C-alpha cells in the first residue's frame, strides 16, 4: 500500500491563481484575506483598492470564483485519495495524476475505477471466484500471443458450490469483470464523450398517436441536428417536448465506429479466441456500462450551454428595453454628486451615445464652485442638453441647489430631475453588470485548461 504523502504535493492555490489570472501574489493574498473577513466584491472594489492594488470587480470575481472551484477540488482530492488508500490501491503514479488534476470531470474519471459500487455483475463474478480467470485472459491479451484456448482454463472454475455450472458461465463472469475495468478507464470515457459531442446527432419523434398539427412541437415530429451545432432554442424545445410527454429524443451516433475504437485501444492479442472474447466483452462494456452515462453527460453539458445562450438572447432583448430613454430621446447630462471626490458629470446624446466626461468640485472652495458652474454651462450649451439627471446620494441636495444656480444664468433651461441611485454602487461592481458575464459562464460550469500566457476562465 502506498502511503499518502500528498500534504506537501497539493496544489498551491494562491500561487496558481496568480499565474492563471496574471496577478501579483500580494494582490491574491490581500484579496483572499478580505474575502475571509467577509468582505463582498462591491465593497472590496470600491473601498479597499489600496489593499488589492486597484483590482477591479471583474478581476476580484474571477479570482474568487476560481478560488472556490480549486478549494472544492482540493477537498474532493483529499476524500478520493483517502478512499483509494483505504482500499490499498493507491500508487505513486495514481497519486500524482490525482494531485495534478485541475478539472472536476477529470478527477472523477480517475476515481471511477475505485469508487465504492453497488453489487454489480462483476462483483458477483468475483464472489464466485472468477477473478483469476479474468487475470488469465488479460495476460493472454498481448501482441506476442498467437494462439490460445480459453475453454479448458474456464472449465477449471466450474463449481456447483459457487454457482458456476459451465465453462461458458465462467467465461461470462470473467467478461463481466473485464468489462467493468474497461468502462472505468478515464482516457476511454474522455475520448468517447468528445466523440459523441463532435459526431453525434440529436433525433426526435412523436410519442404515441399525435395527429399532425395537434401539438406545438410539429417541427420535431421527425427531426435531427448535429449535437455540436444544434441551436439552443431547438434543444430546449426538445427538452420541453420530452417533459410534456409529447416527444422522445435521443443521441444517435455510429456505434460501429465506437466499437472499432475500443477494439483498437484494448485488443492486442493475435489469438482468434482472445480477440473474439474481447470483442464481445467490449461491446457489452460499452452498451451496458458506458453508453447511457456518457449520453447523459453530453446531454447535460449541451443543456447547460443552451440555457446560457438563451439567457444571452434574453439579456440582449432586456438590455434594449431597459436602456430605452425613459424621458424620450433627449441629449442628457448625468451628475453623480460628491463632496471630497467631486461630482462626476457625463453627457450623452439623444441616442445614448457617450459624448464627454468631467469631474467638477462645486462644494469646496468658492473659486472651484465658479469654475464648476462655468463647466456645466459650457457642456449644456455645447451639446444642447435638454435633461439633467442628478443622483440622490451623498451631496445630492447640495448639487441640486448648485445646478439650479447655474440654470438661472441660461436662456434655455434644461429640465432638471433627481434620480434614485439606490444600489448603483453595488450594481456597478456586480457580476451581471460586466459585459463578459455571460461569456464567462458559457463555459458550462467547467473551467478549461489554461493555455500559456495570461488567460482567465
């Protein structure tokens, strides 16, 4: 049994975060300290910039999301390593693979052969004492084996006491043991998962007697689309039709090509009897132990991707609605009030296009108030401003009085309104405000392997 020595070999999460996100270690350490203290992303981005060296809300959220993912991953690794070690099956090579893994899917694939299972056909075969027969057949699966006979060896395991009545039953039990081993191989599962995604087809048909035109899923009566290219709205419609009991849809693929791949990867012997045995065993391994779970994984991944892309469409439509001018199409000046840091002034044209930005200081020295008044007046006249919106936060009332003074000197006075800025600071540092929010979550909840250079998830 290999001793667990992974304490010193676990991933250094802060160092990895600094490398992946192109941050300085001190920035990562400070941000994680603030997170541990209970600080939120908006609070850190706005009020603790000096501690994080000016990290913005996007960097902070990427950092915290990745930190949470890696922390969960390390906790899961510890559980998996202990489970395998308790079984006496932890090798140095396997430990290295597990500790180096950065993906949850890859980690679970590595654990699959050692995961405690319910009583399967393979465990029943082992209880009948057929594991040595499986070992014998595995040993024959070598390139230098030209001829072999399996039945004479299988006959040695016939036992009325153990419930093995014939040599054929013994071979079937050995096949069950080897099939489970094949189905648990991480590399095979990863390849077949990618194959189903790249080459598979989603196909659907009506359930039961459904007269033409009787349902809203008519276009899916006899429908097929490539898994990798299906439109999100089509996939979600298939799921709705399935949930309502109107449609049945499945993932279709070339099973012969899958079996040919398994044969090429697993069959090494030139002995006809061994090759025939292995072909039958591999077909059983795929159809009984791999096919359903792999299809389910691909369907789930595509469903998540379709959900995200549908949200993107909804987001674009909602953005157009929310950004429509509430007071009509008018050149507008927006003022964010402030005492010490000044008032931020932005001007937009009638279509919402940004025109100019300035910071003025009307609430400090008298000469600065005069300069601020001239700046506002100049902007109003330059862009023919028709509407001035003033935030109701800190210094809002004083800024409203200041703007009223300025308007008295104008021949054509814009309409002045006070707008509610409750939650504006939190929203400005929120994830949903970020333009790359939906792009980020479209990775199906699973970070991809990072290439060399500066990349975030």
